[in-house]
C-alpha cells in the first residue's frame, strides 16, 4: 500500500529523486503539496488543482476537527470523497495550529486543552485523539502529534518540546489503527542540532514509514534554517521519505532539496495569489502595479497554465482593481503551476546530475533572492 524508492541521488549536493506510492496514487519526489486548510485549496477547484500538476495536497486536522468534524467527514466516506480529490492526501496532526491559533488553557504530558478559535468551546487534544481524528478522515499519510516551539525559544523550552514530541510519538504509534494509512513521525529541536539528534534517535526505533522535520520556518532566518537542515536532514533514515513542514519560498525549497528533503507544503502559492502577487522565475510581479494597465503579455510566456495561455497582465490587473473574485483564482492557478513546474524541473535535473542549472532557469531560487509574502 505504501512504498518509497530513492531512484537517484545528486552526487554534488545529496538531493534525492524518489517515488512515493500510496493507496491513491504515485507521488514523484521532490514534491510540493498545496495546502487545503479546511478541505479546499482556496479559490481553485480540484480539477483546476489537478491541472497545475499537483500530485498530493495537505488538509488540516485542527480545522477539520472543529468544522465540520471528523465524524461528519467519515459519514461521507472519508476526506477524498468529501472534498472531491481522488489523488493522495496528507493530513497534519493539528499540533502547529493548536500552539499558534488557539487560546491555550493547559499543556502537559497528557495533551493540550484549548479553546476553539471559532466559538471558544473547550477542547482537549491528545496524541490518541489526533490519530483517531486522522483515521476517520482517511488521508493516505497522517502525522504524529507533536509540540512545535516558536523560534527563538530558550533551551529549556526546546528540550521540553522534544521530550513531549518523543513521548507523544510513541503514543501515536500505539494508537494508529488504520493499516492503509502511513503515519509519519515528526522531529523537533529548533536550531539545536543536539536536540534534533536526540529526537531522531528516539523516533527511529518506532520505524515510522516516513519522517518530518518540524519547527522550522517559524521565525529563524533563511541562513539559520539551511544550516540546520544541512545537518538535520541526513540524520533521518536514508530509505524513508523526508518531509520539511511549512516551508515554501522558492529559494528555501531548492536549498532544502539540496539537503536531501523530499516533501514540502506551504500556503504561499494561493496566499500570494489572493494578494495580487504572481511568482515568476525572475521574481515576484505585483499585479496591482499601474505599469501593467496596458500590458498585453501573459504573466510568463513559458508557463503553460490556464492563466498564462489565456489572459494578459493587463486583464489580471483589472480584475484585482475591480475586486473581481476571478483575479485571485487566476493568480493562484498560475502560482500553483509555477511551484509544480519548479519541482518537476528539479526532479529532471537531479536525474541528469545538473541541479545547479535550476538557479539559471529560475533565478528566484538564488540564495540572495527574496519574494515578499504578504499577510492574507
């Protein structure tokens, strides 16, 4: 049901070309997963998402558990049928959202008690409950419940988060009841490599089908994140998929691939699309810019997405200036296709041993480049 094969390794960098087989299809890696927080990748239909080249998407346990609730989705036959997506799905554990969105009442070794950000209702989430919710949702890949500390955090906070992540990982492994789902463990530790090593060593005997690196892209610099990844990613089992959670800037993706990471997720393609930002190989384009008023060319002449093959920059600017909902949809479709084109090209270049060419073809991936990520 679940297999992972490393097909090639770039000798110069350690980047891996792989293939992940799930009950709902094959995922070629390195792979980027768009985020459908509440069961929908904002602004696009499943067919439109498929047309961008998306192989797998992520849905959020925390949000779906609050609304419409896992029991409701189970009545519909599971998440795939409920949201109309017949390709692979990964659900996160909800831990990151609990610690970042909710009003926390108590955190201890048993779990987390918090108040819903929707209606203030008190809720308790334990490792066992997180797994039960994900079993009901029915995703192909599910995640262990973990504690994600912000950065920077004092050493004692990082240490305690690692202790709980290790404890909860064992309880998640025991609670897993659905053999058709692959449960990934999550390695925490902030930027402390000794804590990362300790967490990895404790999780490896649990023999998870895959391992994720959590607790990055939560406040640290690009340079600090890459320095951590360079050491932390190779600590993970070599024959299992490696997933870097919540990272999506183009330069971050390429840097992490070079560290040996296989899977990524981020909200940036659609969040930036809703904010009139288009990703291009050379950098971002602000679609409300007055200079685009009479621009007749597509966003990217080399892009084969629905947006670029049909509409001009001038029309897209008009949609945003007029407040038309089609504008965010078309920009999101293009951005999603940009990310999938980038990942497909990375996969090709790993096979040919020429990964450095990605910086020539997509200059935005250069370590010194920067793309703004405005708030939604």
